[in-house]
C-alpha cells in the first residue's frame, strides 16, 4: 500500500529493493517454522521462493533471461541461512538489474553445494555485460556491493572469488558452523 503512494521512480526502486530484502529474511523464518527440526532451512525450496519474489519485482527485465538453479542438499541453521539468503538476493538482483540492459538476452546461474572441509560454495553467474573494470566491489559506494562483501566476509566469514572473463561470476565459500 505504501509503495502505491510513492511517485518518485528512484524512491520506489529503493523501496522495492528493501522490500525484497525483508521478504528474504521473512522467508527464512517461515521455512524454519515449517521445517521438521526447527533448526535448519532446506535451501532448495528457499532459493526457489527467493527467485519468485525477484521475478515479481523485476519480471519485466527478465524476459529473455534464462534462470538456472542447481542447489544441492544444503540445510543451514538460521545463523547462516539469513545472511546466505540475503547474499543470494543481492547477487541475483544485481544480475537482473545490470547484466542484460535494453532487453538483451542471456543466462543467470545460481548454484549452492556442499564442498570440501565442511564448506558451502555459493555461485551466482551471468553471461551479461559484466562488472565495469572501474568498479572495485571491495571498495565501492554502492549499497548492493557493500552488502555483498559485508555479508560474505563478516556474517558468513567467507571468501569471495570474482571472475569477470565472461559476464560476472561471484563465488562465496563459507564454513558450516556447528549449531550444537
């Protein structure tokens, strides 16, 4: 209801992005509430729910963009599920908003899998324009990349790998913490 009263396009965009971030957190809590053990979230269903939310907001930009998900058997406690969900939300939103301007077509890939040494690897990749070479994602004024690097490093205690050879690929590896 509040969004309908916003007349400024930029303010409405910011409002919608904030709404998606809140929806991401809300989805983790909802899925946790409905999980069998109330201690972990099945990420396959969660990623699908995030995608639907982003499609609702950015559906007009996603025609001609193929979205592929490959989520392994990953369950995370709430301490990791919320930041991981926010990270996926930010990475996917950036890809949708910037990788394919002016109706260009392409693919976005989201992968989440267990890896070696009790780690999880999150990959979000697109074959779009890529990040401009002048943008340093580790030192930028843009809220999206500040959130991405902050969540990955601080909340997940993870490592970020950026590849811009063909579009943009960001991998984040983080350890699964023992909830017990």
